[in-house]
């Protein structure tokens, strides 16, 4: 797949437009590293970006100078260890009197330091929230291409893994084999630590793979994803190991499968996230499992494995057109077993595309 071209200038324009709606400031200091990467393309452990009417500037230290100098030619580059202070000085040079800061990404100590720097420059800092995060919730073509590549690497790896699973393997062995296959199938890294949970461990939503050996009759829950071009995939499937599911296992699995299908069918631009969560939860409630679905229905996915929008009963907002989100209902019976079915889905005005294309029927392995 040929990657889409990232429109950095367009992202800067979007940022200026939304910032003007949210705050009366002369620019925005971006301190969240994922937001810096989205805007400028620089992946770094120490960077900041500045957006004013005059320019977009990225500041990073010497370790990332060569990468920064290869960014879009419309992005100015400064090299300095004190990235935030240098960005504030650059804002002052651009004539900024008030500067927006990402309130949710700064500690109290960091803010105190920046406040002193800004005061010395005759500048006021104004806390703003969610500017870049709101823009990131809608994926452009380049992002969808990367998410599609990550999803295809993930599902191809799972297809390659399943025939190799045997009774007696440990959860850790299964997880590491899966991650090897993700690399073989084009993944540049795993999107997050793979969850492989067998038997009673499958009732733990975020179980860390351990030394338990897979047994005949187990449910085996695999929650995993590959990363491509900085973008993450997220997929979960639950399998029956070397046997036929008992009635209780079948009833639970069928309820989760129906819940996931109902949520995917209802997923569309503009739907309230709480309503989408309610639709999935009602299916499980009708089956008698309302109290056993213990987490939200899903979340946005992109440069981070969890990003806006959050899909949960307690969350506010709607699904924007162009979002890529997960749908992941689950039922967990402590000490017995758990089931989760999860897909990464692209939401457009013309419908929903499931990027993690893999069968959802209960499948016997080993």
C-alpha cells in the first residue's frame, strides 16, 4: 500500500482555526509529544512545537536534530535542550502577547517554570484543552492508510499464529510468537504489550501473560495489535482450545458477539458516545450479563492506542466523521473465563469499514 501524503500545512491551518474558536491567544505552545508528532512529524522524547500566525516551529535537542531538519520545509527548527523555554522565546519574537499552553500535559512544576520565562518576556500564558486532540480524532487519508497497514499486519499475524498453538504452551510463549509474526507480517512494533489470557485468566480484562499453560477446554483471549508508521491497531479474539465449548461458554460468547454486532451496526458519525455504549450494554443486559461488562465500549486509536473519542457510559460527545475507533464489549466471570471481541473501525458518512478483518465466530484451535 502506498502511504498517503501528510498535509502538514493543512494541519497547521486546522490548528489555528480551532484555537481561535477556543481561546483569544496569539499562538499555541504544544508540549504533548504525540501532538507534536501529529503536527510536525517529529517523533521525539524531548520536543515542543509552536504555532503562531507567522509560523510553525519545532524545538528539540541535538539527539533529534537530524530528524527535525528532514521535516516539511514549512516547519522551522530550533535545537535546544530546554524545548519549552525556547519555544516561549520564539513566540515572543513573533510578537505574541498571550500564548496558549496545553493545560493537561504540564505538571505544576513545569507550569511554574514556564510562567517565569513568559513573565520575563512580557507574555501571558493561557491554559487551553483539547485543541490538537480534537483534530486528531478525525483521521485523514495518510492516517487511515497507516491504520489499515497496522490492522492488516495484525490479522495476518494472528492467522499465522493460530495453527502453531498447542495445548501445554504458556501464555508468554503464545504472546511472543504472535509478536514475532507481527514483525514478519509488516508490523514495525507491537502497538501495546500483547494480552494472552487462558482459562480463568481470560476473566481478567487486561491480564499480563504469565506461565500458565493453555489447557483443553480453555477460552483463550488474545488482545493485540501491530504498529505501522507510528499508528496502532487494536484487535481481540477469543478462541476455544482443543474441545467443544460447554453451554455456559457458548451463551456468553454469543451474547458478546451480538453486543459487538449491534454496536458496529449503530456506529455512525454524530452518534452520542454514551448512546453507543448503551446499545452494546443493553444486548448484554438482556442476556443477564449487564454487571459483567466492566469497562467502556471502546476508544479512538491512532498515534496512541487510546485516544479521543472515549466510548463509555460516563463520556460526553459524539463520534466525528472520519474517526477510527474500537468496539470491544466483553463479559468476565471471575475465576471462570472471559470473552472479548474487538475490532478497529473507520467511521465515514458512507458507512463503517472494519479494519481488523478477521472471523468472529467461535473458533476451535489446537
